[in-house]
């Protein structure tokens, strides 16, 4: 008993120290603030203008598909894809041996007609002199004039035939009308060429255009002068600005409407034939923009509808309970009539565990 009394003050002191330490730990735990991670969404305008992406093909702003003007066997093809040529360059020739023979025959006909005209002219002059002195009758004089007129007509006809043959001879050769780059060759030597069928494509413009097919459901929304965003599959790190320069009134064979887009400040790496994705912001005439918040962000209590607006504070955010007015529900969320602005961040999960002023961090 005496021994227990001897150690009692010591035990009381140790107990007091333990209790004080425990209370200190509890106070420290109570004062430590817990930052809650939350999922979030963005308030944005939808329904007015929406972005759509279409595929297009690059081409030169000045492009010509060259062809022969007559049928024939291809004798020469002097260019290949990628060749840079000057105006007047002979691109291809057809076998013109038959045309050359016809040309020689036409020249011979002209020469024969010239001789006949000369002979009848000499005869007319002789008969005219005889008629004037009474040594030839009027009938002989009229006959001489008729013979001369006939040979003049024959000569003129032969000359026209020769001119036509010479002109048609040029149909057997295709020359470059302007300087440019050959982007495509569709004919080879010893093949039969059809009149009017393209044999080469010549790009002569410095600017790059895109040919885009727009479905009929969207074509009424595309306007001339509209800006678009352009990305090429081979140049993924670069985005170019384009402008709509031409909107077709009728559809092509694929039931889409051709639209031309000029690429502004095009890179020298862009070449005709490259494919591109064209992003257009299209707005229907009867659609109005609506401010939309995610469905999960909107709660309701006795005061009405609310969201937790996430406001930036230092490295974290503060959840601010905000009253909102909602409209109709859409596939993207609730229409917001008041209380929020475009670009606001709102909590979309854990709403019951939040309170006004609670510090949170955003989950990626």
C-alpha cells in the first residue's frame, strides 16, 4: 500500500501528459483542411453553330486537263508527273502519217488549181483582145470568162482544203498553253487516244485550292467568304486557314455539292492531290445558340436549381453554390437561362458532399 502511494504522483503526471498529447493530436487533426477532388464540366454555347469536318483534295488554283482534238495512235509522250515546263512545250504527239499524206495531196491540188487558173486567165486575155478587134464572137468571150471564173473557184476551194489540212495537222500535237507543273499523266506511247479525253493535268497557279464535296443537308449553310480550318494528313502539326471561294448550285455524280476553298498562306509542302480535313462551323438558319451545362452538374433543393461553380483560388478551386435557371433538357445538358456564363467550370460528381466555400481540386 505504501509502495502504491509512493508511485501515485508519478502515474498521475504521466496520465496528464498522455491526455494532453492526445488532445493536441485531435486538435491538429480537426484543424487540418481536407481538399476534395471533383470531376467537372464546362458550360458552353451549343446548338447554334456546330463544327463539321469534310474531306477535300488539294489542287492548283489554275488547273488544266489537256487532250488531243482528234483520235489517233500516241507516238510520243515527252513529259512525266512532276515536270516543270514552259509555255509551248510539246507534251505529246500522235502518229500523223495519214494526215501528212492528206496534206501533200492538198498541196498538189492547190498547185494544179493554180496552173489551171493561170491558163484560163491567159486564154481570157487572148480572147478579150480578139473580141475587141472583131476576131472572136461574144459567145467565145463569155465562155472564156466562165472557164476562168471556174478555175478561180477551184483554186480557192483547194486553198481552203489545204488550210484545213494544215490546221488539222496541229490536232496531232498537244502543247503547253502556259508554264506550269505536270501533276498527272494518263497516256502512254502506242496507246489509242480519244479526242477530248484528258492525257495530262497541268497546274499553272501559285495558289492552292481545295475541292470539297458537301452533302445536301449542309450545303445551304455554306457561304461564300466563310473561313474554315484545314489540316493535311501529311502535315499533321500544321493548321491552315481557308476561305470558301465558290459554292456549286448543283450536285455532282456523287450527290454532293462541289465547294472550292482557297488555302491562305499555303506551305510550299502542299502539293496537288494531297488530302485534307476541312473543319467548318455551320449554323442552321432556324437554330439559336443555347448556353448548356452538363446534366450531372445541376442539383435541386428547397430554394430551386443550383450548381457548384468552381472558382480558381491559388493552386486549387473553391466550390461556390450558385442558383441557376434552367430551360429545356437537350442531348448535351440543361439549357441555362441565368446564373452561369460561357466557359464556367462546374462540378459534375459528388454534389451531395460539397458545400458552399469548400476547397476542391480538379480531376483530369
